[in-house]
């Protein structure tokens, strides 16, 4: 019956309605279904866009944290190098002082 007349005997609205109204109702139902699917698709796309944005923001935060960590490490190395340089200068000054003391002592022995 449905194949012949385009209406379902299971649906009382379409069974007792004229064919033009059935066609209109079917178009309306099809439109609503398509609209619903389009809205669901748009929601899915919006959700994916939010997830992508969240991933980009997390990546940016991770990169900023890594850059800060690299900068702190570089600053620590600069401070260590400066301390090593100061220690070497102090050691060189102490060796020079020691050399002068030895030289003065040798001159004193020679003079005596």
C-alpha cells in the first residue's frame, strides 16, 4: 500500500491525509531531519575546533615553559662560568703572590 500510494497505513496522519499534504509533511520531516543532522555536524566541527585550539594553547604553554627552562639553564651556566673565572683569577693571583714571596725569600738569602 505504501509503495502504491506513498503513505504508510501504520501512520494515521498520512493514511487519512490527502497525498499533497502527505508530500508536504514528508518534505517537512525530511527538512527537519537534515537540519538536525546539519546542526549536529556543526556542533561536532565546533567541538573539534575547540579541541584544536586547546591543543594549540597547551603547545604554546609547553613551549613557553621550555623556553623559560632553557633561559634559566643558560643563566645558571653563565653564573657558573663567571664564578669559575673569578676562582681562576683568584688562584692566579695567589700563585703570583706565592711566586713573589719565593722570589723575595731567595733575594733575602742571596743578600745575606
